[in-house]
């Protein structure tokens, strides 16, 4: 998740859960995606899923990216709107 690391609310919330209820191994923290290629990839996947669900003319060029590049790796084969 993008950010500069100063927002500790996700870390605090995660640490407040009982160990048996945690589903994430590491604390969730905001970091600047420019410092992590893994975060950049996660941003691109999330943006691509969003471009598929929330279609509008500005993102039309990426409307099929999820289907073309990511759907075979997704058990549901398409993003779900939350």
C-alpha cells in the first residue's frame, strides 16, 4: 500500500488481533511503491483489476489487461467488486 510509513493504524489494528485471527503474516504498513518492486507489481495488479471493474474512457486502454494477463492466475478468472 502506498504511503510514507507514518500511518501506523494498520499495524496497530493487526497487532491488536489475537494470533489465531491473523491472516496476514507481516504487519500491514504503508510504504512508497517507488522503493519496492513488489509493491509496484501489487499496485499494477490492483489498478488493472480496478480498471476492469470501474470502466471509464480514461482507462479504456487497459480494460482488457486483466483478462489478457492476469485472469489465468486468478481462480475466479475475474476481479470482484467489493
